[in-house]
């Protein structure tokens, strides 16, 4: 791996993380609206089917839209390994790149930092989960 390629891949990874978080915000709003739409279904079992369908559709949208089909942590570790094994990058540059990847892993991907950017999705997903749980409990008490 060359020096410029390592720099580009680190920059691309950071950009992908923030773009994915923006996608989650938008998907969270649509998840909320779709969940509300499921409430309008009068028949219980069809409502559960609708909630299941909404869940499957949004799982596909959120999980399978990850760049490279890998978690960002895995991508950072792969990049860390590639940079560490590269003989084309000076030791000084390697240490700077490894520090950047450390920042990605420990700050950008930290729970508190990622929650700041994805709180809308998390609240909407919690609402969806509570709705599914409420409907499931309702069916169990029939």
C-alpha cells in the first residue's frame, strides 16, 4: 500500500461512517412513519405481518447498506493491518496513520460519539421495538 492510498482509504472510511449515520437518520424517520402506518391495520394478525415486513425491510436497508458489507470497526482493523504490513510507507507516516485509525476506532466509533449522530434512528427503532412488543403482548393475552 502506498502512502497516498493509505491516506485516501482513511479519509474514505471516515466519510463512509458519517454518510451512513446520515442514512440512518433518514431511515429512522421512515421507520417511525411506517410503524405508525401499521397501527392503522385493524386485524391483529395482519398488523403483526405488517410490522414484521417493516422490520425486515428496514433491517435490509440498514444492515446490508454497510459499505463493503463489513462493520466500520472491521474495516478499520483491515486498514490497520494493511498499513502495518506495507513496506512503501515510512515508519513515521505509519505511526501517524495508525494514530488516525486509533481515533476512528476509539473516538468516532465510540458509543457516545455515534449516539450523538444516530439518536433519531435509535429513538425511532426503540419506538418500533416497543410497538412490536405491545402488539405481541396484546396477541398473547387474547
